[in-house]
C-alpha cells in the first residue's frame, strides 16, 4: 500500500530509487547493459580510443566527437521510452513527473550537446567539453538503466515455470491402463 503522506514527489523519488537499485541487482540486466549498451552501443567511441592507442598519438577531438554522438542517442532513446511508458495504459502516481523529467532531460541533453559542440568548434573549454561528454555519457547510461529496468526480456526470472506443485492432481485419467 502506498504511503499517502510522502506526496507525488516522494513517490517519484522512491520510483527512481527502485529503478536504480533493481537495475544493478539483476545479473542478466547487467550483462545486457555491459555488452549491449557499453560495448556494442559505444563501438564508435571504442574504435576511436583503440585507434588512438594503436597510433600512439592521442587525439582528444576524435574521441570527443565519438562521445558527442553516443550520449544524445542514449539519452534520447531512453527518455522517449520513459515518456511512452509513463503515458501508457497503466496509470501510476509518478507518471506526470516522469514525463516532465524525461522531457526536461531530453531538452537539456540536446542543448548541452549543442553547447559542447559550439565550444569545441571554437577551440574553447576543450577540457570542459571532454569531461562534459564523459559525464553526459555516464548520465545517459543511468537514464537508459532506469528506463529499461522493468523490461522482462532483460530480467532473470528466479521463479520460472518448473512444472508446478508435485502433489497436485494430474489432469486426465488413467482408465484402461493396468499396472503390472
């Protein structure tokens, strides 16, 4: 039962906490996060990092450009998924705040991305640009995790069907069979 004394913001904060904790406690979800989002999703970033390591000459601008395309896609897709989920058929108390926060994050990530690209194009605040894209990428991974934490395809089901109770009555009958 819901505690009505904490209000909608308390319920929203509790839901964000639940989603964050449930995403880091499920092994199947973590494997998908590491393999799907961090490894394959960021393959453009990893290819630039590897090229810089092999070449011996570190070019921050190429890694920065790869990161600048990684986090907007991650945050954008996750925020749109949160909006669709919040406006689905099942209505809960945190739906409106989830929609508003998702829109705010989507707009904020877009504006921040444009600002970072603007600073980079003018060769100003390059260290801020690099660490900003790293921070936004980590933030995007978290937003993706809270958006996908309830996806049943990414969860380990410890209560998977195993045939049911062994002491239940069996369906059908055994008339006509003779035990030897």
